[in-house]
């Protein structure tokens, strides 16, 4: 028996929305009913009453929710719409990344996004890809301004290295730190070891700018920095992304400007020559490449197929069957076309999708109109009673049945909304998704390897290689008019004949 999924409900309703049809209780009931329809267990509710969504990361309920996600107490949250989760795009992407890393799901009822489904996971993959492209565009614009500022000898952000400080946009020697910086080179020349140099610096009472002890990493970084010999180097590194470190740019792009020297060039060159000779002796082996379909390709005999050498060919050790990686990627790319509905009549699909949804929306609209009409009647009775036009007995006779009907409608509204939420999400009716997934197919050859791999991991069940055919099973995006029974099947297999 499959383990029941534990879910949290996220509710944030601002002060001006604290009315009956937007009450926290209304949102909670709607979310609980959706969870019930999915067979999930709601274990906690996160309520942020009358709090702004401009920045939510420091709210206690946000910290509690993220802690529960990281500890596995819950494996997803349900909320009414993305704007109710966070209005800050940066924070929204940050939260979605945390959820992705913890294999947890985000379920937005209004936008029909449920990342527990293949379609929802693909939607967030697309969002992540688009966000990455946007970050790269911003980074490109920023990087183009760096060489200009560097050539003008202006600061480029960040702290100056130990022994220096910025004054009036000029890099000058910090006399309080210069002795420690000078000692780094003198001790390394004498001891010829990075860790021994760090230890001796600490024993002599020297400390880093933050007051901490010197480490081997700090000493190595300071030794390599040419500021100390009077050369300020800029525009020589490039970030590989958050948490992925930095890499050197081509030397032709480096910009060097003079600055005050702390040690003479001969001492700096001698220390760095020694450092370089030591590093050559302990250069690590290169990281093994990861191939696009590794772990997903199997032979019809049941054995896994991998690329075992520099020749990019997937091989079965058992029966010696093989297929070039480039051929497999080309075939896989072509199969994305039916999977992503590239050749489908989008308007027909959307029309079919909306037909059933419109029926539910009409029911909801009718129910909401009846609810509003009853509220006005109830208010009218209250006004007549307060003005003394109605006696207490007459008011009770009119008011009681209206109040009972109003209460029944209040219970029915979130039920109908939850049904509509479930139907929208399962039918995958978003125009945005259809447009964005088409861009995946069109831009496949230009996507970075990591993005391709993420898409493969998101939608691929298995790839089976036979003598004259390839069977690709994908956790598919079903056509919006399919029944709920069909939607639960979850995969589609495409068999291609090989001639």
C-alpha cells in the first residue's frame, strides 16, 4: 500500500480581504477538500493573517514551513494562488528551489499548478529554465560594465583584500593590516608550506580582518593575489552560479592596473613559483562526465546500457547491443513533439479542456450570485429590525430560514471551488504551459546540458533499446479532455521502428 502524502496548507489573507468569501476558513476548507480528492493527509496549517506578501522569508510561519519541508514533516503545501504564497518574484523562485531540492511539491489552486503531477513538474522546470535565461541576461549586462569600471580603476564591489582599503574610489594600503599581509609572504618563503604558514601566523597573534584565525585556504588566496606586488587585477573570474564556484576568464580579458605594493615583486614571484610547483604535484583527476540518458537506457534483455569509454555510445555488456548517444538524443528530441503536443491543434485542445470547466464555473457563478443575493436579503432584514419596523418574532420568522440557507451555501462554495481546482489541474488547461513547453522543443539544441538532464529526469520513465525498435516511456502531459481515470495512468510509451 502506497504511503499517504503529508501536506501543509498555506493561508495568507490581507486585512482588506478578511470578508466571508475571502476568509482564512474559506481558503483552508477549499485546500482541505482538494487534498481529500487527491488522497492526501493535511497535517498542519500555516496562517499569516493580515501580513504583507512583499517579503515573507523572515515571518515565523515561513521559517516553520521551510523547516518542516527540510525535515520531511510535510512533502508539499497547498495555497490558493501564487500571490498568496509570495508577491516577491525572487522569494518565490527561492522557495520553489528549496522545494525542488527537498523533493517537495507546490500546489497553487488558482493557477492550476500541482508539482506532484508530471505536468506540474515540467511547468516548474520551464519556470526554472526561463529564470536561468533571465539571470544570464542580467549577468551579461552586468559583466559588460565590469571591464569599463576596471579600466577606470574603480571598485567593482566586494571587500578589498587584506592590507588594503578603498578611499575616495582609490585602493590604498591599510597600515593596520599591512604587517599581517607582508608576514604571509615572508613566512611562506621560509616554511614552504601553506598550513604551516597559517599556523605560525596564528601563533604570532595575527588574525584575519574578521578576527578569525588564518587557514590554509586563506593563506593560499592571499599568496596568489597580485595586489601585494602592486598590480590590481580585475575582470579575471566568472561565477559559475550560486554554490558552483568561479572559473578564470581568458587572460586576454583580464584588466590590470597599478596599485601600492606591500611586498616587492621578487618576493611575490618567488612565493608563487613555489606554490605552483607544489600544486602541480597534487592536481586532482578530472571529474567524470555525466551523460544525458545515464540510468534511463536499458536493453531489451533487461540490462542497463551505459557509455563506458570516451566513445559516446550506450552499450549493453550482456548482449553487446549499442546505440550512439547522438542518435538517441535526436530520436528523443523528435519524440518530444507528440509529448509536448507540438503538432496538435491547440485551439481544439483548449476548447475541449474548457468545455467541462465552463460547466463547473457556471455552477460556481450561479451559486455565488445566489449567495450574494441572500446576504443582501439578510442585511435588509437586519436593517428593518434595527429600525423597529419588524418585531422580534417577525424578524426571527424571516431571518432564520435565510440564515440557514446562507450557511448551506457557505459550506457548498469551497466544495465546488475545490472540484474546479482539481479538474483544472488534472486537465492541464493552461495556455502558458502549452506555449512554454513548445519553446522547450524549439530550443532543445541550445539548452545547457544541465537543463536537458533536468527535463529527462522529470518526464522520462525508461528507454528500452531492442534489435529493431526503441521504446520511450514518458510520464506524459495528457490531453486536457481525457478522463480522470486516464489521467491517473501517468505514462505513455512510444515505440519507434529502426530500419
